[in-house]
């Protein structure tokens, strides 16, 4: 998805990775699809590419690395994943090769390396798509070193939880807002929609009362850090995520976490002592858990789990690249 159509974590990861790899001495440039003279050693995709591209790249001597996002798929239960695998196996036997090529399932077997932000998505790739065991790498998200310093600063605790996310249905912004009103628990929403004309965003704005549902709009830089440092805790009720930079920022600020009771959260952050989980349902069922979390949550003086810098993240990618190129 072009960044001018949809902002988000993919854009942040792409820009940070390109910047920090360049700082490490790697020549980095976007794929110029119109330039038949572009050259390189590694073709790095973010998101599953067309299988034809991968095959053509390998024929021309490129090593292909794919950063894969399986947050939605990996959040499905075992029964659904088993059914999906059975359907896929049947489709491989019965559907025309040209149709299967459009689905790009074989990318997992053709790519030279597969990178996942969290372990359980890599496990899903192996189970569902038959990804070769030796090609998977787990490299988490990171933050700028300056952001880590800012988020670690002391600040007086205030009377709200914070939710930092794009305002659209996957993030369940309206569900959280209605639960906050029922619980009479203040939640500050930081983020923006993909479009200010989006009906979902317009419905969300109707719930903003500046008491329990507070919306100062999109906040970046120091303003964002102030909102995070002043919060009692962080809440996100997404339907699915892959890592989530917002959660990493909240963790770096020392905020306890209230997340959806779904695999994307429980498997990635279940080991975090400061993380709590609530089942998604109606606002009436979420409100009590939200109230309890608010009453118990207090910002910690240290991160709730370790967070890498983007420089450290880039170093891990560079290690993958070097292995593919024979250690050069």
C-alpha cells in the first residue's frame, strides 16, 4: 500500500530500516520498477510479494528477503488454522497453476529468508505455508534512541489511560470509547484516521466528550511523549497486530498494558508481567475490566519489556543479509 494512501507501522519500519542500514554503510534504495538498469544484491520486500517477482529476482541473482505480516492469520484458533491448511492443500491439487500463482503461497518456499516481528507468526508460517525451518528469523521492532530517552523521563502521573492507534475498525476505537464511557474511565486517544471522511472516524468523533473519551488529535514527537509519560497505563483492543510500534513506545515509557485477549497479544506479550488481557465483546463486558485496570495501573520507572533501538534492529537485518551473501 502506498504510504500516501495508508500511514502506519509499515511506513515507520521501512523508513527506519532504510535510514539505519545506510548509517551502517549499506547502499539502500527503493525498488525503481520503471528502471531496468537498477542493480543490487538483496531484494527486500515488506509484505508478501507476487511469486513471479521472487522467481524472476532469483533468476537474476538477487537474494530475496521478505518481512511477512501474519497478525490476522496467526490470531486464528487451531481449528480454523487446521481447516485453512486442509483447504489450501486441496486447492493446490485442484486449482490451475495460474490461479495459485496469484495467491503467492509459494513465496514462503522460494524466498531466501523470511523475517517475522514475533515468534508465533513464524510458527504459523511453518504450519500453514510449509515455510522451511532454516529460513525464518525473528527481528522485533525498535525505536529511535532519542525516543527511548524521552520516554524514560520522569513526569507526574495524570488521570487517564492512553490508546495510540490509527482510528479505524481493526483497532476497535469505537468499542473502546463506548467501554470507557460505561466505565467512566478516562481514555486519551492519540492517532488519526486514514481519511477524515471515513464514516467510522465520524462515528468515533460523536463519542468524544473530553471527559472519558478525550481526543486531542494526532500527536507526534515531544507532545506524544508527554501524553505517554503522563498516563497511568496503555490500552489497545485491536482485532490483530504484528508487533505494534505503539505498544513498544508504551512499554518504553513504563506503562502497564491492557490488550485484547487474542493470540496476537497473548502469545507476543503474555510473558510481560505488566500486561493484562480482556476478551473482545460488547462494551458492557469490557467496561469492568477497563475500570479495574485503570484503578490498578501506574507507570513504572523502567520499561515493562526491553526495547531495541532501530540501529540494533538494522544490525540484525544486516546479519541476515551477510549470511545470505556468504559472510561478505
